[in-house]
C-alpha cells in the first residue's frame, strides 16, 4: 500500500521552513501532496493559482514524489479524494503545537483512520512564517535567506 500524505497550508509565500518540511516529508512518504488551502479567513498576497505555480516552480527538479495541488472545503474530504491516509504538519513553536493538536483531534473525529504526523521545523527555520516574510519584504527588507530564490522574484513582481 502506497503511503500518501498531504501537507496542507496557505504557503503565502512559501518559506525555507516549508521547503525543509517538504523535503524531509518526501523521504518518509511514497508521495507527498503539497495542498494549497483556499481558506477565506486570511488576507493573501498571492492568489491560489499563483501559490500553486510558485511551489511547482520551486520543486520542478525535486518533484518525483511531490505533487502540488489546491483544495477547498474540509481537509478530510480532500484526503479521501486523493487516497491519502496521513496529514503532515510542521511545528515551529508550542503555540503551533496547540493549534495543530486541536486540528489533529478534530480530523481524527471526522475519520479515525487518518493519522497526523507532526514534524519539528529545524531550528534555523523556527522563526520563519509567511506573515513575517511579507512584512519584512513590504518594508524593503531582505528576505533572500528566508525563502527560495524563485519566491523572491515572485515577490518582486507582485509588489511592483
């Protein structure tokens, strides 16, 4: 049986922390689906199709076990459609864990066969968040050591 996991998130923009989780996650699972969420509760810089395009661009050379997609609605429904049995979540801080733990319990209640796998972000990326990246970049700060090179060019195009 193929081990398929979904790594959901807004990825607005993709950070080196996200890349780290994706690269490590693809070593654990036979297939890792990076699923861009269309959650309406956030103020996005990039459209959902732009976020998918950016992630595909970043992983074009490392995509043997990585699929990039988007989803709307319940994550559990998306997992069922994709034949996935696991959710991969990156954890940076204790507050991340508290939120992700609640979500994992809710998802388990919706489908007890789905497992959530928590992966600790490596220390050098623990301070990174998409919100921090956007804030620094909007005010002219250098984010080149926080995001993949391709993301910098997308940010420059978007904010011109």
